[in-house]
């Protein structure tokens, strides 16, 4: 790992240097491998047109003092969706002690049909939320995140490139929204043995002012990222892993 690259990621996403890797950083380590899989000529869906719906990370052990590790990426769980088909990009990080971290990005490809029944949506009983932080998402945050993450999707880089894909302005990367929110949640999250799941909602058109709301500190909790006029951008929850 490149310490300068890690520091750039921390700065872009708002993480303090606490001696641990940010819980979202393994996504960055795995990104080249993910792209190699998704752009392989044998992969059935084109990269452009994939929509990131949800993201889950499991932090099984504290991400500190990381020695030699291996990263693996697989595509799993192909399912029908009312707008097409979804599948999961599953990333696993392992060290000499075993499995350390798991990431699951659920993506949608529109306009195709696959066999099976559309799975029901899981809903949680909402908890009371209160504002815990707010920040500005500047117009260039998509380009800054791209330099830190290696993800140069044109919808995040500038208004002209985003307009080619139907957006009036550049939009913030969903994983930046998640990372920035987890940095703000801070000590509400344990160092290890937990899961964070998010569902992406309305895109964040840049520049934007954002507010993070969260439930009280506890083993399990919920949070929401909202914009102007309470527009919902992302809903999430954290929970302790069992076992």
C-alpha cells in the first residue's frame, strides 16, 4: 500500500488518521481487479449502463497493521428486478489469519430479463434520527475522488461529461457519499465486527450542501444523508456481526 495514496483518500473522504484503514478503503484496493472482471469480453453486461443500487461492507477484524493480504473479486447472486436484472460484485480481503473484510456492491442492468422471482425488499422499522454533521460537496469532488479511487466515470467528473449521460450536472460518487458519512459517524461505529449497508437514493448534483442524520450511538443504528429541502440521497444502517 502507498501511504501517500492512503493519506489522499483520507483527506478526500474526511477520515482521520487513527492507525486503521478507513472501512471503505478496501474498495479502492480492489478497484483495478473489479474493472478487469467487468470489462472482460466474457462478461455479459456492458460496463456503461450499470447502476449502483446498494453497498454493504463487513469489517470482520480491525483494519490495522495490515501485512501481506490477498484481494479476490467475484460476481454473484444474479436476480430479476422490475427494471432489469441485478447482481453483486463481491470483494473479499484476506490476510494470514483469514477473512478480514467483505464488500458487496449490488448493481442493476436495465432492460434484460432473467428467470426467477423478484425478491421482496427488506424494510427496517425506522429509528429516530438527529443531525450529526453537515458538509459541502464542492463541484470538483468527483474529480478529487477519482484521483484517489482511480474511478474516472464521466458522470462524476464535470457537467459536460455528465450531460452525455442525462445528468444536468456532475454527481457525487455513491461510495464517496458513503465514505464521507462513515467518517462523520466516527465513534458510533466499532473498530471491528460490524456491518454497514446503504441504499443509494437521489443523486447528489454538484455542488451541494449535505446533512447527515443518525440514530443514537448503539450496537445497531441507522443514518440518512439528505440534501436541500430534505431530499434523500442515501439511507443506511450499521449492525454488529453475529458470531
